[in-house]
C-alpha cells in the first residue's frame, strides 16, 4: 500500500525561517523607533501648548512670563512639577520637560534607563537660542548623540543629515507645521 503523505522538505523550511528572520530584522528597529516616537508625542504636544500659551501671554501683556501659573494652560495629571530658579522641570515616565524662562525655550528630554536618548527643543518668538547662528523662532530642534535618538530624529524631522554636528552631538533643525 502506497502512502500519500506530503510534507515540507528541510530546504523549504529553512527558506521560510530565513524569510521570517529577514522580515524581523527589518521590522524590529522600526518598531523601536515608533514606540519612542509615541512616547515623545505627548511631551511635544505639551511643549507646543506651552509655547502657544506664552505667545498669547505676550500679546496680552507685552512680555513673556517667567511663571507657569500665569499661562492659561492645564497640564496633564501624569506630569509633576519641580520649580527651580530660572526654569521649571516637569517629570514624565520616560522623560522630562524643562521650561527655560530665562532663555525662552522649552526642552523635552527623553530618557531610556537613565540614558538621554534625545532632546527636543522648541523656542518661542523671543528666544535667545540659536543653532549655527540661526534664531530659533518658528523652529524645532531634535538633538542627540545616541544612535536610537538619531533614528528618532531622522524619522521625526524627515532629514537624513543633521544641520550641525558638534562633539558627537547632532542637531536636526526643522520648521513648525
């Protein structure tokens, strides 16, 4: 009696495993970048809200405020405030938001296991922050010296090369939308 059992050959199984391995090698790094961009998103949103609130305050009062309580903004409950002279620091599970009232910019610091991945910086109109002698009005900066941070900055800004590199730190400057 002849058996009609059909099975995959070892070569066919190896080819399938190889294809799955290649797909995983491509997908996993992109997944990691997407996860970190999603962790950065609420911090960026808060930074943009603070920037807009500062501009509204300026229009109403003729100067920028150094006191967060003066701004017409409610911060999410997952953020806790730590006022320090010259700036206010807000803690977030994956990072920190620093509002620099002296230099008129907001800095978002994103951490992984106490290692700084990237700094996202947004300045308002009266900012004294510059990159390559360029005033930061209506600009954002993604700053990193970390390979994961570089992938996030490239994905975030759409730039393949940084605008400035200094001592291993890369600056990706892009315009507000």
